[in-house]
C-alpha cells in the first residue's frame, strides 16, 4: 500500500466487531486496543493483518463507500444509501458527469456522488455543517469534491459552468428549483429530496413552473428480511420513511 | 458532436412524446416522421434541434442511462433502476471498481454498472439473451463491458482476476454463491437479486455457509406520489414487488 | 330457506365462475343461463343446488358481507374492506353500538357497519348517490341502517341522539369534525377517511382544535402474496394506496 | 351504571395519562393515586368523574375493545387490531355468526370476535396461555366466548356444530386446515394468520389440497403518519411486518 491510502482496520473485541478508519503514513495510530505503526502497511495489502503494540490483530480492508457512510461524523440525519441509489440510477449519474449538490450537510451524498461522478461541486451555507463535511471529505479521501461555503442562491452569479445533474437536499429546495434549470445541460436531471409532503409539494410546483419535464416523485420503503430458524419474514422493525425524491429533466 | 456519439432525438407527434436513439454518422436515420441525415449533427450540440426531410423537428439530447433503460431491447423483466441503485450504494460501486456480473439478461444491470465502474465482466449462458444483450450493449455504447457467453460455473477456472463487487441475477444464484468468495477482493461485496423467497433463502444459506460476513437482505417498495388539483397522495397503482437484494461481504 | 332471504347463486360457465344475488320469493329469477323459480329454494338450504329451466346448476350460498362488497352498485370507489376493518377494530365497533356515518356513497361502509353494529344512521347529500345506496341497502338486506338524504351539517340540529362511533368519508370531513364531538358518547370514537394529504391535514387540525384526544392517522398498504410453482413473492401488482384513516377519541 | 359493568378510569399524573380497568361493585379499587369506592359509580354515567380517598379525580369511560387490547395481560405478541380488522371484513364476520378460533393465545382475537359475533368457541392447548386468556376474557367481560382447554385436532370428534368462520393463529395452522373444511357452513370462511413465509406456504398448500376456493393471502403494512410543525410525513418508526393472512372459502 502507499502513503495516503485510507484503510479500514477491522477486529473483534469481547465478541463484538470493531472498525477503525486510518491512513497509511509514517505516524502511529492510537486505538483502545493498542498503537499501530501505520508505515507497516507499506508492505501490506488489503486482506493482510497488522498487529498493535498490545499484540492485538487487525484485518486490513480497502475502504469502500458504505464504510464512509458508517464512519463519517454526522451533524444530522444523512441521506440513506437507498435514496442515494435511487437518485444515481434515476438520473443516470456516471463517471463522465459533473454534479452540483446543494445542501452538503454531513457530506455523505457528496461523497457517494464523488465516488461515481467525475467531479462534484457542493454548497453548504451553515458554517458548522460546512466544517464537519469538510473534515469528512478530507479524512475519507474524496479528491474530486469541491466544497464551497455559502448560500447557493447568493453565489449563483459566480457559477459559470454547466452540470449534468443537480441534487438538492435542503429545507428551501422549492425556492432553489427555479435557479437550477439554466445550470443544467440539455437532457440533464434535477433530483430534490425532502422528508415532508409540504416541501415536496413546493418542489413539484416549482418544477412545473420552471419548464422542467418528466417530473415524478417517488418514495422508497425499504424492508429488511429476517431469516431465522423459526422462519423467514419481513423484519418487524427498522423500516421507515426517509424522504420523497423528486426527479425532473430539462 | 462526433462520429459514433449516441444521441436521443426527442419530438412530439399528435400530442404525444416520441424518442429515438440514433448514432452520429454519415448514414441517414429513418423514422416514421421522416429521414434525418445524421452527419448534420456534426455541427450540432445537445440542446440544438435537427429537422427531417419531412420538415419535422427533433430535439437533440445527450443519451443518459435512464434512456438506455427505456430503449434497450428486452428478453424478460430487467432489474429496475431502484434495485440497481440499492446495489450500487450498498456495495459502494465506484469508478475504480472492476465488477463481475453473472446473468446478463437484457444487459440493463451491466450497462448501469458499466456507466459507474471502471470495467464490467458479465456472463450469460442463454444464447438468445446473450445475443440481445450484446446488441443492446453495442448499440447503446458501453465500451468497458466485456460480455461473455457461457455458464459461469463451468468457466470459473479460466477467470484469473479479482473483483471488487460481484452481482448475481440468475435463477441458480444460490448455487453460484460459494464460487464467488474467492474471486472477491478483501472487503469486496456480493449482491444477489431474486424475486422469490425460496431463492433468496438459498442465497442466504449459501452465503452463511461460505464465510461471507455482514449478510443482509432488503426489499425496496417504491411508491409514486401523485400531485393533482384534487390533492396529493401515494399513487394507487404501479407499486409492486420486484425482488429481494442480498448483500454480503468478504 | 324463507321468503325474503337473500342468497348467492354460484355456478361456472365456460370455465369461469359466475355469481348472482337473488331473493327467495314466489317470483322467477332471470339469468343468461336460464330462469330459476325462486320458491324452489323454500325447500333448500345453503350448500344445496338449484337448477334453471335450461338445466344449468347453481350452488346456493348464504350471502356474506364480502359478497355485498362485490355485488353492490357503485357510484365511485367505495372504501376497501381493509380500511373498513381498521376502522372497526381501532374504534372497537361492536354489536351494542349505534354508529353515525357521514357520506354514505355507495353504502358499502354503512352495510359493513350495519352487519356489526346495533344500528347505523347514515347521511348522503348527493341525490344520485343517495338513490344508489338506498337500492344497495334495500336489495342486499340490511334492516338496521337508517339512510337519510340531506346535508349533515344542515340537519345536525334535528339529531338528538348520541353515538358510540362516528365515521366520515366525505371531501369536507375537516369542516364536519367540529360538529361531531357533541354527538359522541364519552369515550366514543371518530374515524375519518381521506385519500389525500391535504384533506387529512384539515381533519387533524380540526380534531386538535376540538378537544379530541388520542388522535392518530394510519395508512394500510395491503400486499397480495403470490404462490406459484416458480416461487413465493409479494405480487407485483394490485398494491396501492387507498386512503388515510384518522382516529380520535372523546 | 350497574353492578358488574366494566369501566375505564382515566386520569393524569405528573403530566402523563394513566388508565385503570375496574368493575362497578361494592368493593373498593386500589390505585397508586388512592382508593376508589366502586359503588359510587352506581350513581354515575360514563363522562362523569369519580374521586379517590386521596382526592385524585378520574374520568369514567365506557370500556371499548381497543381498551381491552391495551389492558389485557399478554403471554406473547397478540394479533394487532389492523390484522383482526382485515379478518373481520374479508370474512364478513357479523352479529349472526358463530366463530371457531383455534389458538386463543392471550385471547385478544377471541375478544374482538366476541364483540362482533353472536358466539365464539376458542381452543388453547397450552395451559399457561389458557389460564391467562381465561383471566382476560373473564375480567374484561366477554360473556359469549366459550374458552376450551385442549388440542383442537384431538377434540375435533366432539365438535358437533357448524361455524360461519374459523380463525387459526397457531404454529401448526397448516396441519389444522384440512380438519376445518367440514366444520364450516357452505360459503363460510377460513382465516389463518402466520408471521412466517414457510408457515404461510404450508397453509396455502393445505387449503389448495382441501378443496377450499377463493384462496388468497395478504399482508398489511401499517404506517403512522406524523403531523408536526415541521411538516407531514410517514413516521420513521413503528412500521412493520406482523403477519400474513390467508383467507379461503368453502
């Protein structure tokens, strides 16, 4: 492995799984199960193990985006992978795309988008959210995400590029929709997320009034299926509403 | 635009939207609304219009993956975008990944994966499905998908690379699961799709017996939300079960 | 059987099931599979068969409420059995109850309520709906339902009894809620049904402003499970939203 | 009110609602908020209040079936009101019906059925469940429920009446189905409940092999809708699977 690579160190303690996100470097990494000299990983590959000074063994794993979802610092409820997935496939985000994301929040959506798209520009007006998302994005290794601090509508005159997809995850999405249409390439998509019906209605009305076409709103109810010796059944918990996703096209 | 680029030509006829997928070339493209000389598009950009010899006007759009989903030839029910989205985000498929896909079918999943990942290898044993998916993949322009005709389990000894993610969409997924674990990179993911409980149970049992970890099965119930003058409500139709997605990790 | 009893006559024709609702009487009953002298049923019991003059055989069945749901004339979409069931069990409607129902519609809800409760009073302001529901209620044999033609709010001063449960299935339910609280016995329930969010919100606001307690709103998503040789799965169709049910108590 | 009537006494303490189920009698009723002489209620009506010796005031409410659901002793997860509602309306249980219920459990289903039907016969083989359900049924005042202790299949030769509806809520429902068909009146219904797919499949296979007709299986996903100042949304918790309900007819 190389200096700067980010890894997941996975182990068990007292019968429970524990995970740490660490960077290959010449520094040492402190865990409650001992200190690890991170330069040892220069001679290792994912799948190998590394041992702390307390002789505790950790499996080295390549960091993947679901690990980022699990380990990022949170300032609020981030968008769930299922909803991010619906946005990606309903707008067709791909590795040639430049994506604009308004309302960075914790940065989870931006990091997922960054793992798929060529480049992501993301705006966050709240200073605390901006700082946390910057930390998340830097420490978890996304280098094609440009995080901007500021109010999107105020900054819009300074934006002089066009985007393939624009994503909105912010309380005032309905007000922002009209500003997005001219920033989208022909055939490009808008995807706006909201937990509430009232906000979703504002988004729909704004999209209809802004000459967006092919407007639709979906909700994904995800259920876990439980497999036990007693039998197979949809799990009786952990289901729930997250939000409504409105997709519109230019 | 350039020779070989694939575009969506969009128009209206008798009050209804019509779309055609065409390739920029020195050939002419025949529609029931007139013939279009495709080399005219060499001087055009997405967002421009082009006119047929019957003077009918078409909007030129960049082809995006949802267009591929809508226009691909079908040999059966393809996986739906929402389920593909859940696979992408729950396994973290990204532009550095090499993905193995068993059971090409119509090729929809492979083409979505190809739009996101670095490279996709996909196996189809049924000759008719193989031919249709080859036509889809060629005509819709995915150049990083390697489509192989053959039974995956028979061919497995010839596969000497490792994958970040393996996807299964085939009736006998339960039998294939044990063969996948050694083809996955450490920390890589298996995603197996099945419409039926019985098959899903076989997949789960195989995953548990093959030392996969973090095994879970989810189902996504997608609902359209309808906005009319009478009011806002979940749509009373077009909801429905598609399949169960089992995710497991090495 | 006795004169006046209503039966279901069930047969098969060309491989398909056919059902007729008929009344035991001294008249003859005309079907496209022949004429039946209905007084023959005076010597029959449910489970027996009766033969038409064309020698076609019909099974005699006791009419049950789901048959009423299937055979009643419709003026619009009636409330579905699942939603009626949720109203019955969440309000505890039982054979000692007197129930007020506002917005008779086709009369399906009233007939279900009449099959369970001691007495039902139901209001319909629309003349056509009133006529159809009267025909349904008379021909399908509910004798404890008092169907009144008129606008409930206008008529309210003439209502001088109290009810155990009041059900509302009408566009202006939000406006009616405040009038219901004084017609309910202590501990009695209001159940208001609406397909739309906007109406449901009006109902909630009215209930909160009228000192109703224990207010909640639920939606029931019913899925059919399909069992075939290929496997078991939630059916891919016939799922859908019907409406939101708001329950409140005095 | 009269001796023997069962009431709900409702009050608030420390800002929280508290409820007690008590019987009008010449005894005193002990609560942690004081002792109530229950014969005082002989001069009261539902809607009045009664005061404990500690001067704490309680509202007197008529007991309704949802109160029984909330206050009955539990030996396991009882069937939920929504599922009971679906059984009642899909089988058309009404005040003229005699219902057989196999697998009493806590007695919740039997008590709901008893509140609607003319008479209910219910079997429980487990002695502890039998005792708890007997206590529930006696103390909550259902006088048309005949609770029998014993294994239904063993006892079947002693059953010499016919039923309009038979309900099954027991692990071995699949084995019991064949015995029920001869106990049902023509046109009568079987309703079998199971949380698991495997059991539901056994129920279906048994129903198909026993000449039941019009067999269908449904699942009801109930969602709470949340109304707050921030907006309206399906609640993010308390959704979930309970069980599959199979309905079949003779």
